[in-house]
């Protein structure tokens, strides 16, 4: 057990990279400052979520169905942990490429697997702090719960991610176990990781549609009006095990509550033990040799060589180099390119699992011209673009991805402004693909007016460009060049978090400005366009001047 915890601490510290304790005096260490910044940034979201929980509790309490709030919250949190967990599992278990170094050490296979699982589990606790903690706290306060409720809530918080992470791990191991028959390991990691993520999303969609199709609207209504927290059964049907935790907190004053929490915690522990035994057989079979690579030897003709060495602009050459690396390197593809494609899919899941929701949203679009609703939708759309593009790590890790080879950029005969422009453009192209897919889904599924779609598309161009400019700025200011595998350059690089904070703050400022001005839809679009274009021009000008100075000061 001590070795497992020690290895877990090493894996986390190794992944934190530059976020280890700072030796500078007089400054707050980054490993303390970062959680503070994240807490401040996510505080508004947690406040909104807490208010929504209180609203649901007040509405369901009179009919005796307040327990559905707990059940629904636990189920949604489990599904979110599952979706994010598949990324963490693939990254920590397969893309880290450290197993071949760990096996010769005096460590048992179970200790290696347990340490990696605990690493992912700790990451998921951060996710639960935003989603689950406000639910448990607000529900306990509204319900006047006793001390045992909070004891059971802590146990639930700790044990809840185990089930979705075990399922995500089994899915990843089942797919990655075929790596031994693949000749091109990099290509298999790329395809296998993509298939695992798509399978997890498909499973999520299947579960939601299955739960919805099991009961008629009349049966749901009768259950809702029946009282006695009978609606809890439906709320937890997608993840049945969380019903034990919900019942434990609802019956915290009874002996039955203790029995429910023991069953829930015991089931989670047994599930993990079964996973650890399974992983010792299948995990190492799939991960061994994962770092190997192969190459094809192709003899080029003179015509083919001339075609591949045709002269082109420096910016275009650097841009094509950035895009090729993004598409060919599995960690870069999954965490940068594929994440952009994931957002439309994630937004489609509620619409595909609940067709009535798409119809309701489509009917609501006819009221966009009333009371400035269209202007708020426009500002909200720009905010969504800023959030999604800011969360993308393509631009905010563009310097860090060079790693130990960064010095090459200082020797090649390409001006620094051209290099930085290519890095901005690569991020902009990747984020615009996701933006166009989101707008296309909004038009065909929600039937938003074509005029609003076009306005959003025009605003998306400078909005996404803003996030890429700020991303390159952040990575110029504090690049992460010392890494030993590619996934650390993107997955464990917190520059993307800093860029996201900047973009969220800018989106909030724009939304506040639009809500105060009360302009028409057209005037709102003009004002937003002027602000975004002005911000882009300013950032680009600074990048071409000050950015060049910062670039030359960077040392490996």
C-alpha cells in the first residue's frame, strides 16, 4: 500500500511538471495560486448550480419527491465522470508510456495499475468538486440534514467515481488489447483512442434513450404525484448503483441509511478489486510495446520529389508542419483536434436522447425578436465560442509542443512573426471546424433562423481568433518545454487553463455589456464585431512586436 501511494504521488508530481513548488521568495507558489484561480473562476458556475438545486428542491418537496434531486444529480455526475474518465484513462494508462520503465522496479503489477487508477481518480475528484459538491451541500442545508448526512455525503463523494472509471477502463483495455497485432503503434493509438471515446459516447446515448423509452409520460406523471420519493427510481435508472447512496443520505437518521451506504461503498470496493485483477491480465498485454514505432521506406521518383519540394510561403510551410504534427501524434490529435469535434457530439446527446427537447427549442426560436432575446442569444453564442475555443489546447500549447527541439525554430531561416502566425492559424483552423459543426447542428436540429446562424458564424471568426491569439500569448509567457512524452505537453500543461480563464472573463464582460446596452439584434452584432476585431488587431500587433522579443528570450 505504501508503494502504491508513493507511486501515485510520483505520477502526479511528474505530471504536474512546472507546477511543483516554486523556489522564488516573495511570490505565492504556483501550485497554491492555481487552485485559488480555478476556484474563483468556477465559483459563479457553482453558485448557479446551487441555486438550480435549491429551485428543484423547493418544487419537488411539496409532493414528496425531493429525493429525485439527489438521484438525478448523482446519475448525471456519474455520466460526466464516465465521459471525462475515458480521456483520463487513455492518457494516464496508455499515452504516458512509462510502464516499460516501471516494470523493472520492485513493484507488483497490481501496484502499478492501482497507482494509475488513483491518479485518474484524483483528477475526477476535481470534476466532482464543481458538479457534485454544490448539490450535496445545498440539498443538506435545504433538507435540514443531520451530521450523518454529511458523513454519508463524503463517503458518496469518494466512492461515486469508481464505477464509471472502472467501466471506462474496461472499454479502453478491451480496445487497446489489440495493439499487439498492429504494425503501426502510433496509428493504432490514435485510432484506438478515438474508437474508445466514440464507444463511450454511444454507450452514454444508448443508456439515456433506454431509460427514456421504458416508461410512458402517463406513468412518469403518476410516479411523480405518488409521493414517498418514488421518482428516485426513475432518476437513478441510468446508473442504478447510485440509488444506494441516495437512499443512504435520505435515510441518514435510520439504521437503513447505514446499511445502504455500506452496500454502496462495499460494491465500489469489490468492483475495483475485480478491475485490478482483470487489469493485471489485459492491461499489460495491451500496453507493452506501445512506444514502438515503424516507418515505411518509399523510393520517390524525380517527379514526386519535385512535387513534394515545391517552393511555398514560409507561413504556409510552418502551418502545414503544425497541422501534420497535430494529426499524426496521438496525444495531440485526441486532446486538441478530437476535443474540438467532441463538443458538437456532447451537445447532440441531449437532443438525440430527448427528441422533444429539440422540438421545444425549435419552437422557442420564434420568440428571438421579442424583448431583446435575440441579442442575448447572440451574446450567449459568442460566449459559447469563446469558452469552447478557449478550452482547446491547440494554440495554448503551440510553443510547448516543440519541447527540446524548440532551439530549431531559432535557427531555421523563417522570421519569428511568421512562426507565431502559423501557430495562431493552426489553432484557429482547428477551433473553427468545431464551431461550424455546432452551428450546422443548431440549424438542422433546432431550426434556428438562417439569419441568426450567419450572424453567429461571422462573429465566430474573430471570437475564435481571439482565443488563439491569447493562447499563443500565454504559451509564449510560460512555455513547458521539458517533457519526456507528448501527452505532458498538452494534457498536463495548465496554460490551456489560464487561457480558458481569460476567455471566460472576456465572454462574461461581453455578455454584461450586451445586457446593459439593450440594443437590437443587428446593432448587437455590429458592436460585438467591432469589439472582437479591435481586440484581435491589438493582440496580433503585440504578437508581432513584443511576441518576437519574448520568443527570443525563451531557452530550453
